């Protein structure tokens, strides 16, 4: 067995500039923004803030890379696949450096950062292997005609990513877009821009042609919006809030009808039947809620529990959350499971919503406050007696706050779980197979997990019903929206 990897507590910040056409450059206006370590509240460094003029440059570089007969356009599919594999290999080699930087920028525990990066690597390898297996069809036609389809890249893709899984999501977007043969302009989140910038050096080392990947750090309403409005961007792939998803869809409609893949918010429910084994489902349900300090769009935050086991479930959940307090702290420490929230805005919002929950009459079983004087650490929190009309039952809290609801029968539980404007993920925890299948089919949600949490892999489509998004990522379903289907018909 290989020895456990040790983090670098003061990782080097090598890159803070925009990456355009294989060069690191300052923004045209020379503006910068601060990025902060959420565990200490210290400013790590200043990062270049791109704006419309920089977006124009990056899109032009990407467009050049997509020119007919360019190196990228004419590269053999197997070679394109090898590029993605090479990028994956370099990331794997540098995983300690990347993960350590992710820890200071985002606050997640080192082991979690390593885990995320491995998933990013897996995605690059999965789609690297897919490239030379993207095949069109020969079409059934009358005598004297033949037809076939080709999958072609959509062109220049803009990827706008959030702060909760910064490096991993940049890898996901890059893997999909490049496997399909597109060029990419990546806009990382302003809260956690540092690890995505490392991709610049990585793609240079891998030998990716100039302009295939460009990175514009900056603010959402300026850098991000300029990408969504740009007439020469063909597609936007976005992971983030539903609110910004609306803006992107609108910008697409108001400009050149960009294709969009939107992976948005959630308020996912888990239904826990009376046959469930509490010793297993209590920790599973809490992990599924607190994952990444609750900062996960598909976290199972609405916990519906059958009345027969409700009281005991609540008691055990509160007991567990109280114990988990000791597992929140310095993200570089080995025995830590949860770090701080990403920034003061999120931290304040969570504490505010906890206050709202108390005022609306939910019962605070444990937690509910800040954990330390310094750093944005929140106590693991459990609410019981939550009713569907409360704000904490409807709004995304994005923190370690579990909300437990009581139900009498399964039909009622399904209706209440579906009574949400979101539909990203859902769970059903039960020992009754028929119940598991019945509930899974009835839930309005892009993924349903039975007796598990996030068990999928790179071949399992992920995305939302309703306001949780448009389109899917991963597998063939995830790759298709990055391509145009061309039909060629020949009259013989
Ligand atoms: P969160 O609330 O989780 O921070 P956001 O949806 O606000 O999520 O942000 C996710 C990403 O979207 C970030 O990279 C952010 O800069 C970007 N963003 C924010 N506002 C806009 C906008 N108006 N247009 C395009 N991108 C935006």
C-alpha cells in the first residue's frame, strides 16, 4: 500500500493571471480581486479580474483554434483522446500541489480535495477513451440514396463554474468540451479561482494546441455575463445557482441562441421508510446532507422519515451531529471531516436561515451557531418538526443543516418530496424492494439513489428536472449536447 499523501500547508500560488492563447496575461483594465482563505479569513493573493475586453480576446483565441483545417480540428480522434489522457496524468502527478491549493482557497479538507481531483482525473480519462468511439450512423433510405450522420463540435464553448468543487468541475467541463472537439473558455468562480488557473501550465505541458483552453478569472456579472452574451460563443455550460441559470438562458435567447447545459440548484429529498435499518441510515442521511459542508447542489437536505421511526431517527441524528462537531476544523488536519464554509456571504446566509427556521417554529435539535471565532465554521445543525411551508424547507441553505420531516404513508411522502421547484436528486432508504422501486419511479428527479448517496460514475447521466437545470452531464447523454448532428444525404 502506498503511504498516505501529505499536504503542503503553504502551497505556492504560481498563477494569478488570465490564460489566453497559451499565455498568462494581465487583464486589459488591470483590475484585480482578492481571494480569501475561509479557514483563517486571510487574503491569499490578488487575482486578475477579466472583463468584456478580455473575454473578446479569449473567444478570438478559441475561435482561431477552431478554424477549419486548424491543428485541433484536424487532429486524429485517437490523438485528441491521448491529449485528455496526458492532461489527466499530469494532474495526477501534481495532485498534492493542486489539492493543497484547493484547501487554502476553498476550505475543504485535504482528503476531500484529493478525492475531488481524482474524480476530475477519472472524467478526463473516461472522455479521453470516448473520443475515437464517437460514431455517426448510416441511415436507412430508399434505393438510389444513402445518408449518414456525423457528430461535429458545436464550436467555442464557455464554461462557467461555481466554488464548491472548483478544480473537479473545471476538469468535468474541459473533458466534455474537448472530447467533442470544441475549444473552451473557462470562467472559474471568483471565490476559488486558483486551482483552475493551474490548468494553464498543465495543458501547455500536455501539448494542447494554442487557444483550445483559455481561462478568464473575474466576476460573474462582468466576465461571466460577457461570455453568455458573446456572439461568437456557441454554447454555455454552467454549474451554479438557478438564479444565474435564468440569466444565462435569457442571454442565449437574446443573442445567438447558444446551446446551454445548466446544472443548477436543488432541494433534494430522501424518503426513509419504516423498514430502514436506523444504524445504517442515520449516518448515511447525515453524510448525504453535510457533504462538502452542505455546499453540494445534490445534497439530500430534506429528510422525510416515517412516523413509526421518526422520534428515534431524530434522537440518533442529533446525537451524531453533536459528535460531528469535533470533526469540524483545520482542513489540513488528518482527523477532520468538514472545513469552513467558503466565504462570509455563505456563512452569514446559513446563520440567517437557521434563525429563520427557529422563528418559523422548527425545533432546533442541535447546533445552530458559529463554531470558532476565526474562520467561517458552522456547527453541524439538525432541525426536526419542519413543515413544508417553512423557508428552510424550500430554500437552498447550502450549509450543514439537516431538516427532518415526519410522514404517515408513502404516497404522502412522494407528493411532498415532489412538491419543490427543484428536481436534481433524491433518495429512498428502505429494506423493502418494492417500496424502493415504486418510490424511485415516482420521484421527479434527475437521479435517484437507493440506500446510497452519489454512487454514480462517469457513465451515469446527471442533471435536473424542473428548475434544477437543462441537459445532462456524463456518459453519452452528457457528451451529445457538446456536438451538432450533421446529416449527409447522397443521391446516387
Ligand atoms: P453561487 O451562488 O453558488 O456563488 P452563482 O450562480 O452566483 O453561484 O455563481 C456560479 C458561477 O456563475 C460563478 O463563476 C459566477 O461568477 C458566475 N456568475 C454569477 N453571475 C453571473 C452572470 N450574471 N452571468 C454569468 N455568470 C455569472
